[in-house]
């Protein structure tokens, strides 16, 4: 039998301690042990930081795009703004391929989301004259990049998803102060456009209507072995090119039982 040096319980297990918790815990430190450690560490102050204050990656001086303040940034990963505040002032607007929405071109017109796409399709099919807003609107040091401009030259069309109303109001006020009329369409406001595209083009996968769209996934029909494509990845290995093939396959399996 042995006595655990941690909890003083007697045991006959392999090793000094009676359990894993006792073994992992710090054992009692005697005065002799503390003096020994103190003597070994006496006079040691740690290694100096030889790289303190040095730039290990090449830097360069640039001017902030918002406030024109000069600041230092990495040559390999240059920043455009001196702070998050300056970057926020330039945020938003028409920037192709930005954001997480499904973007693309429809008849040569860039659409930043499927909201914009459905509005563009409906407008083109109903002879609504518009263009992408040319450039930006800037007032009192604030910048706003609108989506579309109607042919009257003063009405801005904005489509918005989940952006907060406060953020939208702040942007649209810039254009309104500059003399524009701003119409903001949320999902519920665009339902007429979604319904029109669905009924006219027989799809709710609106992004498939972008110029040059190519389906991403190719499959072989389990029943007739014909090749076909789909826009979404199948969750099963058994796929059919049509409901007719799916019905025939299931009918054949039922008869074999």
C-alpha cells in the first residue's frame, strides 16, 4: 500500500498518486523546493526582444482615400483607409462582385443581387427606361453610390435586403439633399417582380437568367441513362432527368417486389 502525496489516501495503484486528478494537480511544495527554484532562477531576466520596434515587413507611406491623411501600411497588403471610420464612410454602393448575393449581368446590365435582377427584368419587359447610376452622390463629405436612375434623371431606385433602415435612411438622405427622389424597394415591395419572373420564365432560381449562365452539376439519369444538368447539387446518388423517368423506375421496382 502507498500513500498519495496529494490527498494522503492509501492506495495500491501503479504510481505515486491515487487518481488522475491528484496526479495532474500541483503537489505540495516544501520550503527546500522553493529555495532550490529561487537559486536556479536568480539573476535571470529573460531574453531581450531583439525585434522590438522594427518593421519585419516592408512598409510604405500612402494617403487615406477619405481624409487624405498620410499613414504607414504594408507594401504586400496595402490599406486604402487610415481607420475603420474612414472606411465606413466609403462603404456601400455599386461594386461589381462585392457582397454575398448572387450577382451577374442581365442583357449587359450589372445586377448586384437577385432583387436587382428581378426588378431589371420586369422593368425591361415593361419598357421602363433606366440606367445604372453614373458614379456617386456626395454631400457634406459623405458619399452614396445609388443602384439605378430612371430616365427622368432625378429618380433613384434602390433595392434592399437586410440592411437596417437607419443605414438606408442615412444614405438616401445624401441623395435627397442633392435634389434626387429616392425609392427604396424591400422584398415585399418587389413581390410583383418576383411573381412576374417566376410566371414568365418558369423559374424561382432567378440567378439562372444571368447572361451566359451554365448549370453547375451534371448527372446521369438512373432510369434512361441520359445526361442532364442541374443548378443545385443532388443530395442522393439516384437522380432522374424527369418525373416520367422517376415514375417508371419506381413502378418497375414495385413490380419486382
